[in-house]
C-alpha cells in the first residue's frame, strides 16, 4: 500500500484505526521526496529529524486519546512565506536566506494543534510575486505532469508537492490566484477562503488587503477538512473575522438540485484556450445534468480587474517590503559605505528582478502627483468590481469559469514577457479584489496530457456553496494520479 497515494483524510483514518503509525506515514513521505525531489524541486527546506521527532509526540497523543482530529499524524508541507518557529523561512528570496522566525503563523499553529507533522517548506515565487514559481532565488519548481512545464505560482511548490505525492496536503497563500492557478496546472484541488477567514498572523505579507492562506490537497473532502482546521478568529490579526460557522465539511453533499450557477460570458471570450473552454463548459453541463440551474450572464468590469489588481498589489508590496533593509534580520551586503549605501546595496542584491519591478511600480503609484491618478482610482475600481459581484450573487449561488486561460506553459516562456504573465491571472484576481472564496479542481486534461482546472466562486462567507458544487462535480470523476515515473520518462 502506497501511503502517499491516499488522501489526507484517508491516511488520517488509517492512523486513527492503528493500521498505520505516524512514523510510517512520515517515512513514506520522505521516501517519495528522495525519489522525485531532485527533479521537481518542490521544497526549499526539509527537516526529517524534526518531523520524526514530532511523529513520536503525535503518536503518543493519539494513543492516549488526546488527539482525535481527522488530520492527526498526517504529513503536511508549508509554503515558505509562513513563519515556523525554528525552521528557516525565506519567501524564496535571497534577502531572507538566513531568517529563522521566533514564532509560528496562526494557521500553522492550528494545524499543529490538530496533530499535523510538518515535513518542510515549499518553493514559491519570490515573495509570492509571480505565476510560475520561476522567480524563486533557489531554483525553478517543475510540474509533475511534465517536468518541462511550470507548476504555476506563486504556490507552485505546494501544488507540485501534492501532485508528486511528496506530502499528503499543503498550505499555500493566494493574493491573486496563487492557490487556484497552480492547483489547476498541477491537477490538484485548492481553496482560497473569504478574506479574513484564516488568520494572516505570521504570513509574510505581499498585498495585505488581498493575501489569504488556504489548503491544497488531492480532493474537495481534504480541502474542506483542512480549511475547517486552519480557520479561526485571531485577535492578533486586525483583518481576522469572527465567523459563526466553521463547519465546512457539512457541505460535502452530492446534491446540487436547484443550485443556481452563473457563467460570465466575458470569461469565455478571446484569449481562452479552446480545450480549456470545452472542458470547463463540459463540467457546467455535468452540474446541470445533476439538477443545477446553469445560465450565462454579463459580469461587468472584468477588463479593469488586472490593472486595478497590479496597482493595488504593487503599492502594498512596496510598503510591506520596505522593512527588508538589512538592519534587523535577513541578508546584509558585506561591502558597503555608510547606512544609505548599505540599504541600497542590500536591497539591490537581495531582491530578484520581479520583486524589484513591483516595488518600483508600487512606489510610483503611491508617489506624490500619481497617488490620485493611479492608486485611488484602482481602489475605486476595486469597490465597483465588488458591487458587480454583489449584483451577480443576488441571482446566483455560484459563479463558474476557468481557473486559467491555458494549461501550464513551458518553463522559460512566461518570464520573458511579464505583461503576458500578468494577463494569465485574468480569471482569479477579481476574487481577491472582492474578498470572495474560490476553489479550483481538476475537470479534464488537454491534448498534451496537462491538467485543466475548473474554478467555482462564491459570495463572501459562502464557502459551503462552492464546496457543495465542487464535491458534486467531483463525484462524477475519479482522481487522476500523476504517474511521476512516466512523467520523468
């Protein structure tokens, strides 16, 4: 029995039933990592010694009846922008190459309370800025379905690790589609919850008004279970929301009769790959056959989402990344003349090209004389986009569309044209601008054998609607494992 082929919930049940020990599960994960990690490079940090030590602690708590979480003892990978006490956290940037946090992110703490065992930290686009996991200072992550293609980004390492069965599940963060788009490219399932549902405490910020932590796993059941575990009100996070209901697994019902599903016409126009369009519309047809009411509608302001997003995200990034100056922590240039020169050289040497590009853009739109013309206008556009979604959700329970306009591009094809890379986020960024929940799950494969992702979007705090629709669709398909041995050949 291959333990890493099981879903997180399935493995948790076997551990609970004493059919498998926590140590066996952790060793199975590291065995798989040793087989494929040299090819896919899903991780930047691994700690086998600490993971095995933690496995013993968790096993003892399970044996004593003190842990009954469905995820107890199940090995997990954490995106490298979430602080983990005593474990290196780099954001895949040279400027944080030697940073060991003194505290742990709240979402990760919630997992640890449930008995999770952390294997290591996954690779990502530097400071979550990118859509391919090619901007990492520590090398490119490859797509397990075809190693010549990207896994998507910025949570590419988290999604690649799940697809290559190097962990049972992982945590990612989503600022403009960074969970949903790589989940689509890697043939796994990922949820971006409503803004404020999962604490951002301990998440190294990119765009503070947009960032949200979420799960990546093999199926919808796993994602709902993980989200239920990590979601909580946190007074340490001023954007955290106290919700009445965190019972996401109750939505795992195979029933969409009467559910109203809207398909935005503008999502299926120019720029969308034909095979992606056909697969997504076929998924809509499947849900309609199961009793959902599916119809097309006009969703306004889609064309303005990308410019609004990149103005806001870059502005917030330039502010958030100002703290990385070589004074208190992280990289400091070894050769400098005076404080100002130290700042300048540290940031020039420590940040990569994409991060510098966004800092410069953000500094420009926040500068005197341009603040009103760009940043305030982008904020007004963001509010108008939210109104468009509010209007749509008066009529529909769920909005259905693609997660990305194409399947995973080849490595090296996107970074040469940053604007083209930015345009690839067209279907995901509106969800972050409006603070909505969204899920991506597999709905087919293209002629090259690469996965195609279906995206379902819900109204604020209505994760149950998208989980229910996703679960119902998932019941019509079988999970397609990525045969890593075949992919390597």
